[in-house]
C-alpha cells in the first residue's frame, strides 16, 4: 500500500490513520445503537488508541543516537507543528482549561494569551538559533555556549525541577482518565498510564515520541472540536460557534445581572464537596486588574520560551528555516484548541443556567434537578453538587456547584450527545496527557543521559551504552513521577503553572542572552541560573507559608521575580568577569547565520 | 561593516519590530482591558473578551509566519539561506 521512504509518505500515512480513527468512532456509534454499554465504549476508546500509540512506538524503535535524541532531524514543518502542539497541550489544557474559563473568566484567560504569545518569543529569540547550534538537548546548548561542567549541570538541574513538576501532573491526569474509563482504582490506574507512556518513548526515543505525538494530536483535536461544534448546533447557538456566540455571551451577561452573584456563608460552603465551585465571576466582563492579567500572561510567555521539552521539538526539523516555520504551525495547531475552549465554556454555562433552554437547571426545583440522570452520574463522580441553602425549594445560581473538569467531561452528556462522544473525549484527554508526559520524561532522561552521563561522567561511552542508560533513566524517572502522582499533592493545574515559573526563573535569560549578547560568559550564566532558580523557589516557599509577597507577584507568577534576579545576576557577574574567549565569540557568530554546518 | 554584521543588524531590526507587535497584543492592550471591553469587537463579542478568546491568539499565529518569511528574505539577501536539500 505504501512505497518508498516513510517520511515521504507522511500525509498518506496519517491520512489513512485519521480515516481509520473516524471509522472507529462511527463503529462505536453503531455499537451504541445496538446496545453496547457506555462502559464498554469507554474501555474500547482508551484501549484502542493506546494500542495504536504503542504500535507506532514499536515501529519507530532505533539504535542510533541521532534518531533517538532528535528523530534524525528530518521531521517536516507541519508534522513537527502537530507533534509540538500535542507535546504542549497537556491534560490540563484539555480537561481543565475550559473549566478555568467557565469559573474564573477574564482573569484566567491570561493563560490563553500567555500560552500562545510565548511562541512569538520561541520563534524570534531561540528556536532557529538552537536548531543551528545542532545540540541534542537544551543543557547541551548551555554547556557548549558557556563551557564547563558546572553550567551544563545547573541547566540540567533547572530542567529537571521544572519538567518534573510538570510531569507528575500529567501522569496524574492519565491516571484519572484511565481510572474512570477502565474503572480501576486510581493508585493502579496511574501505573497503567505510565506503562502506556513508556511504550511510546522507550524504544524509539524522540523518533517514537514524534510519530506518536502526531497521532495523539489528531485524536485530541477531533475529540475537542467535534463536541464543541455538535453542542453548538444541538442547542441552536450556531453551526460555527467561534463566530456566532456573541448573543450567547450577551445572554449569559443578562442572566448574571438577573440572578446576581449571591455570596454564600462559610457555614453553607462547608457542605460543598472539596474541589467544586460555583459561578461567582462574570463570564465576559473584565474582572482582574491590568497587572494581575499582564503579570500572569508574561510569566507564561517567558516560561514557554524556557521549557526544554518544547524547545527540543525544534531540534528535529531539517533546517533552521524549517524550525521557524514549524513554530508558526505549532501555534496554529494550538490555536485550534485554545480558541475553542472559551466557546465550550460559554456553551456549557449557557446550557446549564438558561431556564429557557431544556437543559437549564437554574430556577428548577431542587428535587427535579436531583432526579436528572446526568446530575446523578456526575454527582456520584464528585463533580456536581446542589444544595438548597435558602430553603425555597428552587435551585439558585449560588446553590449549584461543579468541578472544573466537568465542563469538558460532562457538557456533551448534558447537551444530550450520545455516549460515544464521552468515550471520544476520554480518549482525547488521555492523548493530551500522554503526549505531554512523553515529551517531558524524554526531556529529563535525555538531559541526564546525554549531558550528565555522556558529557560529564563518561565521554567515551559507546552509542549502545548511552542509549541503554537513556532508556533506564526513562523508566526510573517515569516511575518516580508516577509514585509522586499517586500521592496527589497539588491539583493538576497548580503544578503546571509552577513548572513555567521554575523554567523561566532559571533558564530564560541564560538561553536568550547566550544568543543575543556575546558578552555573556560562563560566570554570568552560572550566577543567572543558580540565583534565578533559588530566588524563584524561595519566593514560592515564602508565599506558600503565609508570606505577603510584593508587587502583586503571587505563587502563580513567582517566575517574574526569579527571572528578574537571574537577569541582574547574569549581567552584573558577566560584566565583572572577563569576556568570553575568541572561540566562543566565533561560535555565537556562527549560530547567528542560518547557512553552513551546525556548531557542534 | 562586514557582511555578517549587516546581516545581524537587519535581523535585530526585524526582532524589534516583531517584539513590538507582540508587546502590543500580549501586554499593551490589556492595560486598557476594562475600557476596551465596553466597545463591540468582531462578530459582536465585547472587544477585550474577543482579544483573549481569539484576537491576540490569531495575531500571534500570523505574526510568526510573517516573521519567518521576512527573516528568510534577509537571509537570502546576504546569501546565508540554506540550500533546499540540507
């Protein structure tokens, strides 16, 4: 069926794959009509997609360092864009983002702006130059540009702190979804998720992860967009929601006025299960101060440009030119999902609170709501709760509580979509969490195996030995992440945002100045990474322990403080010590020119 | 001035223009978020709301492709462009 090299046939291969996946969805829909249980459909979706990813992982196995670390540097721009989008969009983006917008409105949407605007920094400041450099990992760039084992090692430390914070959240998300879809306890489901993650990456390294991530992107984007469009049509809001929800947004504003945001007493709130929230903020009004919005967006943008698992995706393109374009494609594919999240939040909220819609529950009697099937399901799953605080027998806006995940997970069911869509959404969430976890675990394992083991401990190691070490590390780091995830310390999103702050505290300026400021030297970079990370972490610990903070910098934006310290330390120390030698200066010149051989 | 220096100067010029546009749509407009939201935006959404949902995001996508194209032109002008098969 397919002749010639795999790379030349990519559009065909993934075209067939997409067709096959749509065929599978239709098959499940027919199965549902013929009496297949909801549970069986959920299991089929999750198991089938994981099987496909594992198959791709196995087909991509390799024994070459170049293929293992950078997928042989031959991933075409558009496909690398899809892989980056999957790498980037985590379980949190998929499951929690629409919920965050639903509950927090404008203040939360700073994340949408931040998580997209960061790519402009990636495209202009870093990706093409790091691609030209020809490194395998981000610490590889730091170590070679600044020289010395200490700078390389510090870069690995920052990378590990940031990525590990992030990966536990992803493994946690795979565990949550696997436990619901396969109906097994969370503590075991976490390891089911982990094994699936490792199946994609262990044999083929970056090559395996690249081709599974493209497959995962296709699943997750179908799983996100199909319900949004369907719900929009189902409730008569318009066939293309992105351009047609203005009336719905305005209607939500009217209803908010009409109901008012009644504050619940602490005693009443004590009855609400943990993790659930009511609607307390306006949907489309500006409800945050300019600085609160801008500081969060800025932290996320700089964090984006410092996260190694994203940066290393651009090491896999065939050329510098392709790296730049590929950043554009990445953001385009991310845009497809991110621009749909606010639409889903709008549709979800309107269908719940508008009494003129058949799905609306506000204003109905409490007993009536409690008798609804989907309410009972999601109440049992601990994601929905109603209580008649004022005792009038009718449900008010302030008496309805929901978990953030329910916006994505429950809205299809509320709007009356068939169960096959819920199964699809579970597969999409799983794909989103797995693809990000794969990228992160690989980033950590590659940094430790390449930069610590090969470059510092045993520079004479043979390829086979290096790859064995890389694979063993992959498993060890995966299990460490899963073990911590099983303890459930932070909520999914909290730890994701911290990862951005850690990364920007320690890596943003050492990376950017490495390209854009020739005078930056080793001492400066070491000071920048060490003091940046320490001050950022110190600020977080201080605020977490009741510290008041300053300049409105919160535990979600501590990276602004960390990176400011990093910048000052790096500039001052660089200027106080001698300029980098002629060879290093020449290296920087070389990085700035796209043509010619790579630097290392 | 050497060819490399001229190339870098132009590259830096493009960087500043790109980052200026980036700054306006990621930070600048949100200084006036509350005022701007009173105004109607595209498709009838409140303006600030539209920027956070679609506007800024879409502009970033276009901006990166525009930047990539311009940078390619600069590279070609100085003969620093990579050959197609590399």
